[in-house]
């Protein structure tokens, strides 16, 4: 098949590679993309603009920052695309349902768990809805595992929200706790207490700072989607709305090397 990937970021390019490994021709769109995306996507077929890609593509997989997912779908639908459209972004079931309405019968919901799929067994793309089996069948080879879910059209998005609510939510909580201890002058004593009663948390704080600093700019949108998912399920959404605000404060770390905890705390506290 000819399948477009919008866009080949770190995760998107690994999805593109899994498709290529499974024998498909993978296309991407050059315009508006950074030099980093252009370099990552170089092994695949580049098109100058979306209209050119959609002229030949039978299917599209959207893998972009969550805050851009709906606009991305609207752009593809506005171009009259009638093929299969897989939204693999970290969005709430409600956002996924809106995207499904925009896209129509070709919509397939997906949610990716794990790091970019470079090694088999590390990364799963959950798919749901009536055409999920079709999407699963595209991935005969490659490092990405595709898991078909029973349930609603947007079950894959719900699963992604629940998963990331804990992983990225607990990372935000740990960084916030460090910032609180710093702001109130008790960080040294907290570290001593953690060494006694919560061994590993100091090291985990450092690792969390380094692992989140460059991605926080896109985690904020994901936290808002999670907050909305909690609210729609009748649960308090404020926890992840707070996490979104914390990650927004870290957005300036995007293009720097992985940050040390001290620098992350400066960003978290500078708005206070
Ligand atoms: N990375 C992971 O470990 C991971 C894990 C699970 C799920 N995911 C899912 O995959 C999605 C993408 O992650 P990633 O790691 O590939 O991110 P990434 O490396 O930051 O790549 C994002 C891609 O989207 C493009 N983009 C940036 N702004 C955009 C916009 N406003 N509209 C459309 N495209 C835009 C970027 O292009 P330019 O940079 O060229 O502008 C880049 O090609 C995430 O939102 C998440 O839902 C990722």
C-alpha cells in the first residue's frame, strides 16, 4: 500500500519504518517541517505538499503533537481524502470522536505506548473501531506491535489517556514536589528523609527531569486531553490540568540538551 505518515517525528519515523519493513511505500510532506524532520524522513518518499501526498496515498497515519491532532485531521479531510485515516495521537476519547466525525468512515482510532519502535517488543500501537483489524494487517513485520482492542470506536484513545495519566502525571507530580521543597527551603532535609523512607526518589527526580525536559512542550497538550478525559468520566480533572501548567513552564527547554533537575526547577519556579 501507499501510506502517508504525518509527520515523521521520533515516533512517527519508527511507525514509518515498521510500515516500510512490512512492504509498504511510505510518504511524508516536506512543507512546514523542520530540518530535523526532513533528515529523519529522508529514507521515505517526500512530497512537496499535502495535496500531492493525498493524490496517491490510500491511507494516512497521524502521529503529531496532541494539540495539533484535530487541525491535522481537518486539513486532510478538507482536501477530500477518502482513504483510511489512523489517528495515533494522545488525545481524549472526546477529541478522537470529533476527529472521527471530521474524517468519516475511514477513521481508525489508535494510541501508542512505549518509546519510538526501534526494537521489537518495546512499543505497542493499540487500535480500535470497525476497521482496526485492517490496520493491524498492514504491520506484518517491523518493530511495532499492533494490538486490536474490543470496545468503542475510541477505546484506543481511552487506553492511551489512562496509561499516560500515570506515567506523565506521576513525572509532573515528582517534579512539582521537588519545586515545592526548593521554594519552601526544605529540599536538603526532604532528600535526607527520602534516603531513609523513599529510597530512589532523589535519583528518580533527576532522571525524570532529563527525560521530560525536551518533550514538556508537547506533554502540556496531552495533560489537557487527559484532564478532559477524567472530567468526562465524572472524575476530577484538576490533577492533570495542573500537570499541564507545570509542563507549560518547562516548554522553553525544548531545544536544549536533556536538562538537569536544577534547571527544570528554575523553569518551574520562575513564574511564581
Ligand atoms: N516519543 C514517544 O516516546 C511517544 C510515545 C508514545 C506516543 N507518542 C505519540 O507520538 C506523538 C508524536 O511524538 P514524537 O515523539 O514523534 O514527537 P516529535 O519527535 O516531537 O515529532 C512530532 C512531529 O510532528 C510535527 N509537528 C510539530 N508541530 C506540528 C503541528 N503543529 N502540526 C502538525 N505536525 C507538527 C513535527 O514536525 P517539525 O518538528 O518538523 O515541526 C514532528 O515531525 C506524540 O504526540 C504522542 O502522542 C510518542
